């Protein structure tokens, strides 16, 4: 007679409580210090236990990360299941759902950071699987809500529903980090972003016709970038830097070795060190060059003297051009949390702060002139516009330029909601 298999052991209340304490301690460390820089010893110390004891509960740091992301997904599914909006206003329903999903992301900053920025390129199959396994019910709910708003005419046919769903998904995913940066609540973040997405910042809705001087400046910048790229690749040093950039984008900075770069550049490892002493020096130069060129292009657009609306339209077009011509740099920056923890983004970050300040000044001038709505103060609106443009930039790079341009004009300037 074959014995029946024994049931799986159920953890005791004390063991479950200790696991929860470890998860909470790890989540705090991952969210503040970064997943990459946090060790199992750090987690053990924060949990008040010995490092050896920690392995009785979790076999690795990745196992902790997997459980944190799974818990986040479970809360997303629960929020979607409980969502209800009965008054028939389809846009209000979309905004309410955005608030509720943003609130879930706000409660799980470590999981979001691991999912979107911090997961190493060397992650195990189990971590990669959970990172890319979006809850199916969430996607269905977004499609249903957006479809209802399109069906009743609240959102016009000129707004691509798939792109709108993508942007709403991305900004709600990042609501936690955005709220921290803004020193705001998840609801305030969601309300500001959806006010812009659905109603726009322009007052009244803009009538953008032919090519403005600001757009012409962006087109000239794009041509110059292409010419400069060919010049930068000339010579052995340029070829090495290009090889490093492509390897960092493909493998991730941490996983790329000097040997990988040497092989890609057609050099021996010893010859590679004649041009660069370390990976750090390469990544700093790559990101600094990108930041400097983007900042210079911002200033050229601002110097054209066009209206605030035309200037803002041109800056959106500029970022779309950057997403295409600097695709490897955009890919590298997807690991921004890890790169910051490694101390190689200081120059890039200075440029980003300057660009945000220039955008804030432009928006303040637009509000003062009556061209823009005072949605939530210039600094916060500037941060929101940057969030809308920057977060999905890499994902929308494959979308036809004209289509992406019109989409951004709607969700930032005029709004997705049909106006009389």
C-alpha cells in the first residue's frame, strides 16, 4: 500500500511574524539604500537577527525581492477586484482608478523600485519572471475603463487608447517614487498627473499649425546630433566608448566586464586600459555627454523666443528625438537607481535638475501670461510633465514619430478629454 504524501508544513505564527519582520526591514533598506547596495548581512542587522539565522527564512536576497514583488502584485489584484465607481462619469472613474492603483504603488516602494529600476541584469529566472508578470486583471480593467470613456465620447478618437493605457500604467507604477520626490501624497500625485493627462495644461486648447522656430531648432539639433555621433565614433577611443555604451545597454552596467567591452571593440584587455582605466570612467563620460547635449538643446529651444505653448511643444518633440538618437543611453538609464547607488550619475543629475528648473520657469511664465492653467504650481507641473514625457520615453521609442508627437500634444497640452 502506497503511503499518502504528507501535507506541506504550515509555518507557525512566530515564524510567519519573523518573516514579515524581515520583509519589512528589507523593503525599507531596498527603498532607501537600493537593492544593489543592500546585503543579506544588512537585512539581518536591520531585522535584529544573525546573518546565519536569516537563511533559515530566505535562501537569498533575490528570494526576498521575489516575495516583495509578489506581495505588491497581490495588492494590485485586490485593489482592482474591489474597485467600484457607479456615477456613470467615465473620466471620473479613470481618475479614481488611477488614484487607487497609485496608492498601492505608494505602499510598495521597494517592489516598484526593484521592478522598474533596481533589478540587476544578472537576476535569476524567478526574479525576472515575477518582474515581467503584470497582473492580467489590471490590464483588462485599464482597457475597460478607457474603452468606456472612448465609447461615450469623453475621450476623442484622436487619442490612441493603447498609448493612453501605457502612460497611465507607467505613472501609477511610479507614484511612490514620484510622491517621495514631490513630498506629496499618492493621491496628490495621481490628481496632478490625471488633471494634465485628461484636461491639459494649455488654456485654451492650442491650435498648433506649421513648424515654429522652436520646432525648427529641435530639428536642427537632431541633425547635429546625428552628425556629431559619426564624429564621436571616429578613432579608436570613440569606437571603445561606443562599444562600452552598447554593452552597458545590452548587459547592464554591473554585468558588463572590461573584457566584454574589449571584445566588442576588437581590442585586447590590456590595450583597452590605454583608453579608459575603468568602467566607471566610461559610464560617467557617456551619461555626462548625453546630459550636456540635452541641456544645450533645451537652452537653444528656450532662446528661440516662441510662445510658451510653442516652446513646450518643442521640448516634447526634443525628448522624442532624444529617445531615438540616444536609445542606448535611455536603456542604460533604466537602471538609474543602481547607477546612482554606485556613484556614477552626479554630473547627469546636475543636468537633470537644471533642465527641471528651466521647465519650471517656462511654466510659471505661461501661467502668468494666461497661456497655461495653474494646475498645481509651476514646480510640480514641471515635474509632472517631465514624468509624463520621460517615464514612457523608452517604451514609446518604437512608435512612429508623428503619432507619438500628436499623442503627447493631447495628453500634455490639450488633454485627452474632448472639449467643446
